[in-house]
């Protein structure tokens, strides 16, 4: 495969200014190219067709929160209430009916940078998306500050039920993922031994929170590939994606396979950016009537435990002799 | 005496590799060729799509290829997922060649609300002997267990899940490791120690550079979610599927439950265990770390809280400083029995035994079909609740379980009969017996939740106090080791030497007390 002409919009979605989006990605990558010899820009360097594209996957539910609370129930309650706790590159919102039963859980992995790009290049589309997916009352003025800058957290994108447009937790950004991938290409050494264990690597290289699901997994997989002398970059289209939820074992009132209740709203089956878990009205029951391990689904977190999130990297076979650095360096 | 362990399959004389043999260890003295009618009676995909059609694969990869080829393109059986695990996988990946990583692949075919229909386990996709297949029998219910042996893969039918519950084959052959006939995933929960998972990748350096498994699709295209996916898409649904099928016979019209003891052993005793750990990697341990200790080490919270609705335990944590001192004081190390020794703990700290999920399912189903009442379950499990596994006191109550009982439309005399038997024994015996402890719990009455929650609350507070002190946690550390030693001594699933850490702690009959201290030093 020759050089990538340009980076695609998330999930290959239609975009009015694709060059601008690609330029944003290139600008995000550029600072890492010097100092990270095994990280490269695929728009500037060839990628051979046999390059592997490993999928790095983890669960959407925040692991650090689970560990801190020590209780599934407590962590589900807290995470549902506050999106700033949902820090695994995936956020969700829960909607309930008048009986407080869950009717819909919507998940997103859409990065805020793309919505900033839309604000700058196609504000009508931006407002249209808000109106389509959040609330028809959305206006451009609700989404911008006085200087005209896009507000990642705004009236229609916050922790209130149903107000979910894209990721807003401080660490859930494409820049954070790029930073992690680029810096994880540096092998590390401690006391003369390679640092390969996930949490140890994250701590050693300052690659995020060692107790999250995502950071250690991404860092470790990239680092393993880098230690073998390979060159690494983001797969196109760059972004974080949702996997199909792990619905086996969910018991529905009519025996239907709960996998059928996963509806993709943005992207496609291969690159899902936004999806909802919702029972079609014709079935006359709701998500809250579905049971997991004998308990009804009462929290979005119960499903988030089973929603995989993933990112793909490109691993170009190489014969570099990586020079490991000490921790902190 | 004949070998009745799961190794029995490796010592059989070579028979005809072109036929399926029946060898239900304990029930059959030796493998015998199955008739075509017997093969046709097996209702699982392996038997019906391959064996009954005269197709006998000679390797694991052939099993999968032939099964997929036997079904239409959109058949769920075409959906294949591979998973990788190995007790020495993290050590071997870091230091290639230092230990045998004991790598196994588990590959599944099929998907649906009940999980996959076929599970295959083998160390090498191309090996002929030692392949294990479990396939769901849609006619009889339960999994059919198959095992290959020899260089030409002679296949044996090793029994159905129901054989795990028959006197002749109970605890023998495959049912040593699958005591209730269920699927086994002993490291069932995050961080799924020993499994490739989002919490711990298994790198290709686990294999020698020239090992073909490095490039085999089972490894290269392994399921990215690893243990996470297997837990939710395969293991829990498969265990639940069998538990439901097993107990379905007790629902509805009048039935005799011929061996209620088998069910009660899963509730009162410890026929098998799952293994759980903190989420803290041993090598990432620092004095400032807070280790999230598995609550199920302290109490059977899955039964008491999740099923019976009693108070959940609080988060139990211990500082990295206290934990590190234990590692040093008790000379914790990993050894493979072949000269390898490494100071420190397993990949994730504090590996402990907990009540197995398959036993939790037995409790849930026994409640659901009406064999036992919620009050009885709560009173039984609140006998010595401080020792969720290997409790001799709860085990002692098994002697009162009626030999048989009847059940009809969700009603049974079983609970009343068992309660009466235990209360009679309590009346006759001295104070302090398990029966007396049960009687005290029973006396609380049908509104037991408040009082039981107070017992649990006092215990949780006492544990939390102990966890702040070096001496307090050392007691727990020694208790954890003693439980691991009992697991190693009594359960064949502890077969791999790198599964458990070694220490200088010797067994002394330790058990947890209600005040959060450990009896036995």
C-alpha cells in the first residue's frame, strides 16, 4: 500500500471538508515523529499491503472506578450518573420510562475533535447531528462560547440522560489516544530488564492510569510490536470504535436474542461510533426487563461491562533495533 | 486399580482410529467401539455432523474446518473464536525459554444467547492426541465430552454432563475437572489471570521463534477481548445453559429428586473453586498501591448479597507496603518444579480461591425450582460464612440431607425435612456445633435480613480494621495460602505448577473467625 492520500473521517462518514480533517490528524501526529523513530505518518511514508492491523480491545466500563468502589452495584450507579467517570474512550447515557425501567442505553466513541472540526467547517451539519441524535431544539448558539469556539460540554452534551453527542470526559480524546500510541513505541528498561507488564509499563513510561482498561492494553500491545522492531501508526480511519456487545447469557422475556437490540446510529458494523441498546416497541418490553445473571438490567453500566471498545493500529514489519529507555525518560 | 482420573484416556490401548469409542471412566472398564445407532443418538454437532458421517478428524484444526464445512454459509457454527491461556505465559513472554508456558488454545464454534455449541481445547492446533471437545447435545441436553488419544487421534466419547452426576462416573475422567458436568473456566473474572485479555496480553514471544503456533490463525487471530469475551460470551452462558437443563427436569409436574445431596454439596461444600486476584500486577506493586482484595475471599458475597439480597461487603483493600512485607516474610515465589524459581507473586497479586460460579448457579436454580427456600439457603450459608470455601462446619450439615425427596410445581418438603433434621440434631448435641449455629440462625425467623446484615456488618468492620495492620493482614495472607494448599491437594484443576505461588507457610487448620481474626496462627 502506498502512502495514504489522506486520513478518512471517522468511520469513513461523509464529510464536507475531508482535507481539513486529515490535516488535523497530521498536525496531531507530527510532534511525535521526532523522538519516536518507530512511530510514523502513513500520509508521508509507505505502508506495505502485508502490514498487520491488530485490534486492541477492552471493556467500556471504567476499571479504575470498579476497583475504587469495590462494588459492581456502586460503580454502576456512579458511572451512570456522571460521564466524567466514564474514562475508557466510551461514554453512555441511560434513558428510563415512567416506571424507572431502562428503555435505552446509548453508547458513543466519537471523539470531540471531530465535532470541533464540524463546528469549524460545517456548522449546519453539526447542528443537524445534534438535532437528529440529541434534541431537535439544539441551536448553534448552544454549542459555541462567546468567542465562537465549540464547547465540548454544552447544553446538549453532558451527564443529563439522553444528552449524549460525543465523548466529553477529559481523557477521552483522539489526541490522548495518539499520544499513548506514539509514546508506547518506546521500549522501556528497568534494572536491566525489559518492562513488559502492562501496568508496570504504563507507570514506567507515564502512559496514563495503570488501572484503566484502555491505557495499559493499548500501551502494552503497541510496545510488544515495537520491541520486535516494527513501525507503528494509527489505522485509517483513525478513531475509537464500539464492538458488538457481549449479549450471550442475557435473558429476554420472549426468548429473543438480545444481540438483535443493538442498533448502530453512526458508522457501520465494521466501524461503529454510536449505537444504542433498545428493544423495538413491537416487543412490548424494555431493556429493564432483560436479565443478566438473574438480575434485571437496572444500570447502563451492566451493559457497558459487556461492550468492547477498540482501536486499530498498523504494524509495519521492520528490522529496527529499538533502544530501550529507562523509566521516566 | 484402573486409572480413573482424566489421564485414563492417555493410557488406553490403541483401538480403531476410524471409529468412535465410548469410554465413560468409572462406568466403562475400557473403551469400546460404539455402534452406528449409539453414535446417531448423540445429538451434538461433533457427533452428528462428523462422526455419524464417517468423518474422523485427526487434529484440532481439522475438527473445526470439517465442522464449518459441514454447515451452510450463514450457520452460527461457522463463527469461530480462539482464546489463549497459559500459567507460564507472562514469564515465558518476558524471558523466552525460561519456563514451559503451558499454552492452551480454547476455540469455540457458534454463538447465541446460550453461548457457543462447540468448545475445543488443545495445546497445538495440529496435535492428534489430547484434544478435548465439548459439544452441546440438543437431544439430551448437556455437553457431550470427547477426547482424542494417540498419534492418529482415536476419538472417545467420555460422557455427557449428566454422567458427572451418576454414581459410577462421578468425579472420574473428565468429571474430575468438571464435577457438575459444567464448562470449566477457573479464572472466570477480570483480570482473568493466565488468559490473554485486555488486562494482560500474551505476546508471540511466548513461543520459540520457530514454533509454528506463532503464525497459526488460532494465535494470530485470537479474540482481541480474550478472557473478557470468553467469560461473557462463552463460559457464563455455557455454565448457565447446563444448570438450566439440569434443573429443568425438576420444574413442573411431580418428580422424585433421587440425589438431592449432589445439589446440596454444591451449596454447602466446595466441590470446585474459581480463582480470583486483585487487579494489581505484582511487578507494578509499590508501597503506595492499594490492592483491591477479592471480596469473595472474605465472604460468599455472590450468594449472600447478589442472590439472597443481604448486605454487600465494602471494598476491602490493603496497602502495597503491608503486602510487600508479606511477600518477603513468607518467601513467596513461583516455581515450575523443573529448576525455575522467581521471587514474588503470581502475575496479579493475591490469588485466592472463591466459590465457583457453577455452584452459585446450583443455588440459584435450586431456589428457582422450589427445592430450597430463601430462608433455608440464607441460614445454611450463614453457618460459618466467614469461610466461604472449604468450611468443615457447613460440610458437616450434609449428613442431614434426605436421601431423596419429591418436588411438584415449585413445591417440595425438602426444606422442611432438612431444617427439622438439623434442628433435631442441634437439640440433642452440645453448644457450638454447626447444627447449633444453624439453629441460632433459624431462630431469627423469616425476617432474617436485618439481623443477618448486622452480623455481616460487624464482620466487615472487623476485617477492615485487621487490614490496616501488618499482623492483621498477615493472618489473611496465611489463610489464603492454606486455602490454596487445600485446593492444590484436592483438586486436579490445580495441575500446573506455575498456577499458584509457593510460600514458607505450613498448613495448621486455619480458619476465619467472626471477629475477623484468623484461628490457627
